[in-house]
C-alpha cells in the first residue's frame, strides 16, 4: 500500500504551473481550482456551464471589479471523440467538472517541462510554483488524490480508460500495479480537491519561465 511517507520520500517537491503574474493573487487568495475560481468570481448560469462542464478550445478571461481579472486555461489537448470512447463510469460533463474541481501538481520536473514546451504554452511565460511535499501533505494528505496519467490530455492514440476510477486517495492508490506498469513514473499527478487556500505556506520557490 502506498503511504504518505513514501510519497514524500520519492517526490519531495511538487510543481504547479500558473499564469504569469498570478503569484501575488495566489498568495492572497490561495491556489484555486477552476470551480473555486468561478465561485470566487461569482460566475453562474450558461457562462459557468460552458467553462466548467465542457471542453474549452481557448483560454477564458473572467473579471469582477473587486477581484480584477483571472485567466482560465484552455483544455485543447482533449480529443473528445477519444474521450467518449475511453470514458468509464461518468458522462463528459461529469468528467470536465471532476477536472475543474481540482488543483493539480506535477510530481516531476520532466512533466512540468513537457507542459511548458507544448505548442500552446511554449511562447508564453508562466509562474512556476515549487511546493514542499511534506508540509503540504501534513495538512492535506487525507484529501489528496493521485492520478496515473495526465488527466487533462486525451490524445488521438489514447486507448486506456479514464473516469470514475482515475483519481484515488493515497491509501487506495493501486501502487503495486502501477510500479509494474511504469516503475519510473507510477504516479503522474497529485491533486487537491477544490482549493489550497494557504498554498503560500508550502511554496519554497517561485520562478517565471
């Protein structure tokens, strides 16, 4: 069984990619999932549904006078035809809300580098948050859920299932099976549901790339 201690030992640092210039807002308000951000900006109705429950072909800017402006990143890497074929145990809308209701961290710089070099992002700057795994899990370990894949990308050749069983609590994660399948990367994503309002306590470095 996978334990919090094993996660800390194997991945002492976590990485989050945010829009350039967003660190000051993150310090004040925390690291918010898309759903939490929509709550914070009081976005509702059809506009919210289109952002939260559907594929976003391009980034969306939301505004509120008291809070200013926030950018919600696109999810262009989702091939919906493949997603429909490989999705298990939930609808498309439920899957999008599942993704939008989480704060995501990469467990390796290699994964972070792949995202930074992707065509949609390589020409733009981003704030990169490096997070201390031990202190984050001391506070959120019982809420954290792990994924064995890049859940936000569904490519044309993908043939593995995703859906209701993709995200698992640390103690429920299929650790031994994943070690057999991919010993070098048995976990791909670490997520916290909804928000990490006190993220500044756990950030050990912020760089712009």
